[in-house]
C-alpha cells in the first residue's frame, strides 16, 4: 500500500515539475530492492527509511512528502519560489 502511495505521489510531483527531476522506486519487499537499499546505505550514512526519498544519495524525506513539502524543497534546489 505504501509503495502505491509513494509512486502516486512521485508521479504527481513529476507532473508538477516536468523535466526537473527523475525518480526510481526501490521495492524493499523484493530481494533486488533490499540489495539496492544496501548499496545506497553507505551514501545515505544511515538506515534508509521506507518510505523515504533520497536525492544524490542523501535522505531528504523520511516519509512520503506532500505536494507542499516537496514544492518547498524544490524551491530551495532551483532558487525558485514555492
């Protein structure tokens, strides 16, 4: 269920900010997903929350961000107003 919520939120955010970012979902319920989380952990510096959002190896959200949270974060990254 959380994976579906996270995917839907990211699709909505991608539509809101076309071309500004790309994303990939890691399914922690699969062997490949667990392996990928283990590969990402060193750059994150700690256990990666599920759900969570990493950008360039850094944990920026330890939950599914709502549109307002993500827009505020995007504004800090692009220099635009939220």
